[in-house]
């Protein structure tokens, strides 16, 4: 009787210590940990792109222009854009929820004009300064109530707020009002040197404090988590039991407060109040937020990215100033091109995530 012979496969001929005997080699725990650390989360990709653009502009400017990378130029970048940084911080909260605020430029102008009018009329600076910030908060509250309670689209509600605030500017001050109060001038003119090289003004100090507070609110409080959740899906946030109604109203209060504070900083910067201040500045704020990596659909973005976006816009203006032969309108051209690039990048990242 023939013996039952079972065919032997090539795999069975391999020795136990043969690396091929165990099939495909798997990564060890250490290699997997390293690969996870090196991999960049897609949420941070737009911010990384903003940082790369910022570094490229600095590198090109440093090579092309003398003293472009000096601390004086970099300090002036913050000084000249302190009010826009505050404005972009407030806009970040709104866009993270999937909304928009077109009123911030007009509210900034209203705050600056009101400050100049009240101080010129003899009001104490200690009363006028918080009052003009409160005006921005109240306008933001009204817009938030219109959007949530009456379900008005954010675009329409904030557009109405823009016309309302801009009209009030011309009613209060048809012409420019200079601010000559010595107390206000002392506050606006305060300057210190950090490390003996970096110039710090009142506007820069206030803007950095606003950025720090916004960062804490967005990343370490329930309010911030709810902001991100609403942007990710409002219905899902409701089902999770999050305070959606209160948060939607509060983000416009935050935006209005930042606009009011930005107007006060602009009044310190220009030492005057003018009705045409801040025309189209809301578009600069939106551009800075988008270039900084915040998705227009909401749910993804970082306040520090918005600060980088403001610095990119300021550096573009600085490069054009150093060039000397280019029209200032080239600033808008470069900003438009960057916006298109970052919107396409956001679209690609969103599609890959889906």
C-alpha cells in the first residue's frame, strides 16, 4: 500500500529563523512611533503652508534688500498691523463656526470716530476708552441675536451691520477729528524696548494679550470646543448637548469686541478719528484668516495661523515699500493670488479627508 505523501510547499522548507518565513516584515513599535511623529496632521497643513510662505518672503526680502531682516523692520511689522491682528482674531472665532462678519471694518471706524468725538468733547479718557469697546460688543450682540434667533444669514446680517456702523460714522464725524488729549497721547505713545532691541508699543502689547486670551479660550475651555464643534456640524453639536445657541451669539460678541478694540488701537495709531477709516478692512481680516489656514466652512483653524496670515499681508506691503517702483495695488494682486492658492489647498485637503 502506497504511503500518503503530502506535498511540501516552499514555505515549509524555510528555516524558522529565515526572515522570509514569517511573511512581510512589520514595523516595530519604535519605528511606528517615529513615523507617527514625523507625519504632519492634515489640520496643520495650511498653517505649515502659511509659515513656509512667510519664510520665503523673509528670505527673498533679506537677499534682495538691505536691512530687510533687521529687528526694526520686524518690530514695525507688528506695530503697523496691531489693530489688524486684533480684528483677525475676532474673525477667526466667527469663521470657525462657519459664519462671516462683514461689519468689523465699519465697527472699527465707528469705535475710532466715537473715541475721537468723546475725548474732543471733554470726556475722561478712562470713560471713553472702555465705552467705545463696549459699542463694538453691543453691535456684535445685536448681530448674533439676528443670526441665531431670527435665522438671518450671517452675510446679510453683518452686511446690514456694516451699513449701520458706517452711516453712524458720518453722522458723528463728517470730517476727521484729531485727538490732542495729553492722557490719551501718553497711553498711545507708550514704548518700551524688550531686550534692548525689540520695540514694544501699547498697540502691540494689547494685540499680543488678545491673541493669548483667544488661544486659551479656543483650546482650553468648553466655549472653544463648542466653537469647533459648531463648525464641524451644528446639528451634531446640538445632539451632543453643547450650548450651541449661546456660543453662536457669543462669537459675534467676541468679533464685535475685537473690532471695537481694534478701532481704539487705530485711534492710538493715527491719533485721530475719521469716518472712512477701515474701508474694506474686513476683507483684509478675512484674507488673513483664510491665508492663516482657517477653513471657510468652519471647524478647522488656529488663531496663531491668523496672526501668521496678518504678518504675511504686512510683509507683502513691506516688500513693495522697499521696492519703491511698484504701485501699492500690487499688494492686492499678491494677496488675491495667495488667497486663490490657499483656497485651492483647503479644497484639496478637505476632499482627501472626506
